[in-house]
C-alpha cells in the first residue's frame, strides 16, 4: 500500500481547519482514522493475507476522512455479509484512490 501524499496533505489540512473552526472532536476523529490508515500502511512487514474485516476497517477509515472533507457530496453504501468477514484476502486488496 502506498499512501498518496495528496491525500495526506488534504487530511492534515482538514484537521487544521476543523481545529480552527473549534470542531475539536471532529478533528480528533479524523486523526484517529488517519492513525488507523498509517499504522497499517507503515508496518515493517505486511502479511500476505488478512481477514476481510480488518481490510474493510482501513477502507472505512479512509472513507470517514473523505466524508468530513466532502460532507453531503459523498454517499457510501457498503454491503458485506457478516459471514465473510473472517475470510482471508490479499492484504491491501481494497485500495481507495
């Protein structure tokens, strides 16, 4: 997985704006989502396959950040049968761009 610098800069800008607008909790939420993405992407070793559940968590963190940035202009619908969340998939199979 490679983190796009543009995404990182936009996210940091969004956090700064939220803090300046006194929306501290929203800024903290975005930081938590960014933390999830960075922890996974910057691990020294990446497993070949991981359960679908954690893979979706990375995507959901990415989308949560984008929701803050784009508000009503972004609509997301993820439908996953809970019985497949433990199934193994290649790591970083789902990569938002």
